[in-house]
C-alpha cells in the first residue's frame, strides 16, 4: 500500500500541478469542443493557486499524481476545475482523496456546496461524481454541470432555538419542497415545523397532526401552504398514498414527521432533517469540530446552557433541487 499525501497548495507547487494536469488531459480522447486545460501555463496555474487555491496529491512522498484548481466565481459555492489524475496512477483513490479535501475546504470556507463541470463523453468520469452524491444541475451540449450541497448540523439549546431554525429553514423553501423529519418521540419535530410555519406566514397554531395525520395550513402573504403530516401511525406506503400528499405537493411545502423510509418516494428531491438530543459530550464534540466539520460555529455552543434540553438539528439535502441551495449558510447565519 503506497501512501497518498493530499494537501491544499499555493503557487510554489504550480509546476507539479501543471505537470499532472497535462498528463491527465493529454491522455483524454479528443473532445468537441476541446477542453482549455492544455492551454494552462505555469503562470496561469500559479495565479490561480495564489488567488483561489488548489489541491495536489503526492504518492510515495513526492511524486505528484493528482491535482485540481479551485474556483470561487459562484456565490456560496466552491468550484473544482482541471480535476486531474495521472493516468498511470488511476484506481488508487487519488481522485477520492482530492475531492474529500476539496469538500473539507468548502466547509472550512463557510460555503454551501461544491460544483464542477464534467463531459458526457467521459461516462466513467461522470459516474465517479454521481457516486459521490453530485447531481446534474445543468447541461450545455456535452458539458454537464454537477453540484453537491454539503450537509449541516446546527445546535438548538432550547425549543425557541429549534423554532428559530425552522424560521431560517423556511427562507429556503418554495412550492414543491418536501422535508422528511426524523427523531424520537418529543425530539422536536413539531417544534421545528412551528418555526417553518411562522416563517411561511401561517397564522394559526401548528400543532401535532397525529390524530388527523395530515393538515394543510394556509399562509397569508402568498407563501406556499404548509402541509404537515405525521406518519407515526401509518402502516406503510399504501397508507401514505391514501393521504394523497401528491395532490398538494406541487403547490405546498410538505413536512412529514416520522416519514423516513416512506415519504422520500413522494418527490425527486427532499431534505432529510434529523433531530437528536444533544448530550454534554455531543455538545463538546460539536464545539471542537467547529463550522469546518459540518458542526456549529464554535461561539454558539456555550449558549447550550441546559444540555438536557439541547438538540442538534441536521439537514441532509437530496436531489438536484438542493444541489446549489444555500443551506449551510442559511442555517448557520450569525443573525
Ligand atoms: N431544544 C429543543 N428543541 C425542541 N423542543 C424542545 C427543546 N427543548 C425542549 N423541548 C421540548 O420538547 C418537546 C418537543 O415536542 P415536539 O412535539 O416538538 O416533538 P416531536 O418530535 O414532534 O414528537 P412526536 O414524535 O411525539 O411527534 C416540546 O415540549 C418542547 O418544548
Ligand atoms: Mg410531532
């Protein structure tokens, strides 16, 4: 097993980065339109590395075998360009190591996700990204744009904080959106939904829909209606179908408590939202992890006064709808 060393690099490594880019892109079949990667020069690479950065993978101590350049031209997202693996060193996890670090860099920079373009003529390449959770967000001829939103975990010291997270989450929501809420009895699923309702402009009280199973709340200001369902007592997918959530889905924001394993089938995209009790150890771990690990901003954790009430709310996006959404920054905003 030969060791890989992956690191963020600056302009001093421009020659090694360029060498890998030339080996990787030089070995590709001719594409139409051709990639501009082979137009890169030591100067252009050095400029990118000093202004936005890049990643280099070395094998056995020094041999450069993988490289990519970063791009910050899109608000809230980290772009990956010139993603290159030396053809003689494929199949050793070089690309995975590079992309893993690039995603960590995106988190550390407080960004919401990662994007790149890939060529439809290189299906193995496309498959690599799809396996890592990237989804197609646009296509121009043979050029696919792929993106992936990072997941986020936010602490909620009290029920009020959980409601406030719901209000924040509501800012991202539009008709057709589906949220699947998971967490034990009393974890705070309904409490979070109350915040979503407040944010959407629902006037009446949002309460547990357990006995009616699904309830539609109208909003006052043109926001989508909130459809709030509780799948706790449902026997399975057939009973979920009986609720006829599909008929209101397109025009509403649909929130399903206890819907994990059932409700995801209702739409092509959804937010998997989990509420967990935050133990004292968990609070410390979240603080130590900091924002760069999908954790909370360190400064908000001392606010967790009574850990018996504290929850951690995590949001995992699925589907193209969310791939470039600003989920992390919206939930972790300092306001
Ligand atoms: N940090 C917190 N976040 C959310 N709720 C909290 C928090 N701390 C205490 N609570 C209390 O915990 C209870 C959560 O109840 P809620 O009905 O929201 O849970 P639920 O997950 O919907 O439960 P069920 O599975 O029964 O539907 C409320 O009484 C709330 O006031
Ligand atoms: Mg509930």
